[in-house]
C-alpha cells in the first residue's frame, strides 16, 4: 500500500519496537497520535488514530461484541456487523500527529477468531491496526481486505460477517426459501431460491448433507456462493470457515472458594461466574443481498384463495401448531393453537373459514378460566366422514361442520 507517512511517525515506530523489548507490564512504551486519515469499516466511518504510521481503531469502543476476561488476560474481538459498529469520525482538532495518549506494555493477548493480533494497550483499552484485519485489496485469512486512497486520505476495510438478518429479510420480502449445495467440482456453493410454502413468509435456509459434511471437514477458508440470475450463474456471496476461540461459562465460584454448576445451589449474591476459554470453529454465510434478491424476486408464487389467505394470517399471527384440519369444497375447519406460553400455557382455536373469507372463531364464544385469558379444549375430535367436531370445555359440545352450528350435548 502506498501511504504517506510523516518522518516523526517512522521515528516513533522504531522507538516503540526498541522500548517494548525491555519494558515491563504497565510501562509507557510509546504514544498514540491523531490522524487525518478517515477510516471506514464495512462502509461505516469509525474514529481512527495513528500508531507508528499505522491506522488503528479502539476495539472496545468500536465493537459491541468484544469480550474480555481478566483471568485469561485475553481479549476476543467480535464480529463486524454494521449495526454492531459504533460510528464516528476522527478528533482532528489540533491537526494530524498530535499526541493524544500513551501506549503501555501489556501481557494481554488479543484474538480475532483464533488468530492473535498485534495490539496496543491504551491504559485499559485495546488498539488494533486496520492493516492487520485485512489484506491489501485481497482477502486475508480473516476474511478482510482494505483499500487506501492517498489523494482522499481514506482507508476502507471490507470484512466478512454473518449477515443472516439481512439475508433473512431479503427472503421474507420475496417469500422465498433457499437451499445451499456443493458444486460438482467442489469449488463453490450453489444457492437455489424457491417459492416459500403458500402458508409461509419464507426464510427457510437449508444445506444439503454433502455440503454440511464438506464444511465440517474443511479448515480455514472462503468459498464463493453462486446463484442463477436471468439464466446466468453469478456470485452472490461467500461462505466463511475459521477456527475461533470462545468463552463458555462453566459455573460459579462460591464465597468459600468452592465451585458449583448452579444446580440445587442457593445463591447468596456473592458468587462469581467461572469461564473456560475453548477452541471452536465458526462457519457463516455472507450474502450480497442486493444481488441475491435478483435470484428470488421473480419467483412464481401460488395464488391463494380467500380462505387460504385467512388461514395464512392466522398461522402467522396466532398458531405454532395445527393439530387437525378438514378441508371441503365449501369450508376449511382447523383445530390449532399456540403452545409453550409462559407458565406452561397454551391458547387454542376452533376455526371454520368460508370460501368468501368470512370465518367463525368458536373460542370467542367461551369465557376464559385462565388467569392469562387463554382458552384450551379437551378431547377434540374431528369426525371427517360425518363432518362433525366434538370437544369439551365447561361441558361437551358438538359442531355440525356443514352448517357451522354449535350445540351443547345433554349430560
């Protein structure tokens, strides 16, 4: 990278290296300077500084997902999802090259994934160089690449991250599902977008077994993801795999110096969490959603009848399980509910939908006996041959499904 570096910065870099060789933890070994270089990470402008001619950012101020545990003396740099970045600009009043802080010798190790990064301790915070997070114009093993323009004094870093929320939104907007599979020559992943089920808003993402096995076996790396767009195969993103480090809570240290996993233990409020630093593996998709949507926007979706539109609306807003269902030429009858509510609760409906989209919700015709306003039914049986529904609430009832009339059975 061709980058203008002031002569004092070169001297600072030499002095920094020389002093660090003999310094003790906590000693001042250099300074951090203001810079006129404007830094961008994934198109978000972030505050930047200069250390020894390199453009650095403060990890703890920049990323909400950074995690540190003092017992391990280890800082884990989090992901670079744009919404997790704290944006800002440089504090350049006073000009470039102004000393704005000290650098301290430290024994703290800084990792991104499982790769240790050169880092600088700023009396409790950590600076990392953008140049260490990516390769110059080419992706490095951290999934990053940077571009520098000396005319505009801008440094831009593109770094892969799991943009699953954006990709899901794109699927929802197009009522699409996607399946990822491994290409025959194992050089890329193909994405096939298909219309979602007619009662779904889409968003189902699946991998073939062959692809999952391939990704589990491969080491650090990136593999392109492609899709057919207007009859042409185009790249729509990347799949990224890397070893990583992560903290796992294993239990609690008790006031007497003991340990408990928490089960059956009565807490006093003086316990401290105990963590373990583990080596893991991370795998995610980074999808260019503005490109991928072209592979999904022209999908042909089945037209819904008026009663199917009603069923879809109830399915999306009121139910997570359909227990039983009867469809005829004239109506649809559904016994469904939402289960897993707090306190083990459930909320059920008995719904009869006409062809014109009008419907009768029989649950509305009963008073709730629950503290939370929920209604559930016992012994629900749909006799599909005779088009009857039998159930019990406060007493036994039968619905004539042909007419929709509900009557109480005599005891």
